[in-house]
C-alpha cells in the first residue's frame, strides 16, 4: 500500500480536480502538498479506516456513508466528467481492481 493516500477534510481543487469532503485521493508530490497537510485540509488514510464508500455514478471513494451522501446532494450533484477509473479506485483503497465493487 502506498502511504500517499489521504482524504479531503474540506472541498478544494487538487491539481485540477475538485475534491469533495471525505473524498479519498493520492497526493502526487505537487508543490503545496506539505501545506495541505500542515493546514489540516487533508487527513491520512490509516489501517483503522475501512468503511470506504464508492459513488455508483463516478466511482469516487469516500471515507464514510455521510460523505458519499454529501457528494451526491451537493449543488450541481455528482458530475459525470469527474469519473475516475476502477483501477484508480482500487489503488486508492489498496484493493485488487477485479474485486472492487461499486455500492
Ligand atoms: Zn459521484
């Protein structure tokens, strides 16, 4: 498992992608990564976190049901152009891509 996996504590744009609250993503060594951690914009994914929820529309992953619900209910809703691949989803939660189930 990579140790670069985090979740967004607030919505913000990371490298051109709009992250929603609770969304799991990987830091990509961008210039402001350290600042995001220091300012508490992001939280680290650790072994105790295992209730990941997939959006059935865009495959994004969230650290809990409430964040998935927030993602679906936000203004504008879940945007189709933000779809991520199953392989990316799998790598984010450290799973075998063939075993990723969209809930
Ligand atoms: Zn979605």
